[in-house]
């Protein structure tokens, strides 16, 4: 089994869920990342912004839109350590304006994932992966970027998407660890 690191950006607070605004104690992408961790045994790393987006959803998406419009590279509190020990990077994020939050651009440009296999996963409310896979390939030209998994955020909250995630992992080279 390959060694895996699960890097993700997630946001709790007020979120758009099935056409309404709801408060989430834990972000959808974090739930997906924890499921991948449970199934693969990989190590989790949460991307923490130096300046977090607002907890209010409408303010948050406007901040994210402005970051994207400026092609900003917002600060991240810490970067993952010892990347050389990982073969596979699971990269998780919500879809903001058709791609990843700009914090993920900062991470990808700073860390360098040459020689790594990147397996993106994205939570969304109808936009799928958008252009995020293309952005990852552009930012990490020396990595292998495999087809990602788009998870509808609404479906992850109540019961999770463990079976969908399990099937996606099963199609990957390293599979899932035997937890049964």
C-alpha cells in the first residue's frame, strides 16, 4: 500500500445546502477527508488560512471571488512537513467559483509535488470539480494528477458518502486498507 497524505481545505459555519443557508459544525470537505483517512490510513493535514474567510456565507463567497479575481495567493498558517515520505496526495477542497479556493493555489505553488500522484476530491452544491483538475495539472506539471471525485455536499452531511468514496478509492492503485 502506498503512503498517503490527505491535504484538505474546509470551512464550517454558514454554508449553502440544498438551496438554503445552514450552519455546519464541520465542513463537508473535512468530513470527506476524514472518510478517506479512515479508509486509507493516510495522514490528515488541514489547510488553515492566515486570515480565514468570513463565517457568513455571502461574505465568504464574495471574499473568495475577490481572491480569484485578483489571482491572489492568500497566506497559509503552516505547510505539510516531510512530503518526501508520501507517494499519494489526496487533495480536497470545496468548489469556489469553478475551482479550488485560492489558498490551495498557494499550497500547490509552494510545496511542489513533483513525482507525486495527486488524487483530487471536491465538495460542491452542483458545480462538480469545475476546472480544478486542469488548475492542479497546470500548477503541478511534474505530478501525476488522476481523475478526481466530486461529492455533492448536501449528501455528505447526514449519512456521508462513504460508499461513493470507497468505490472511488477501490479504482485507485493503492485501494483501501482492510478495516473489516
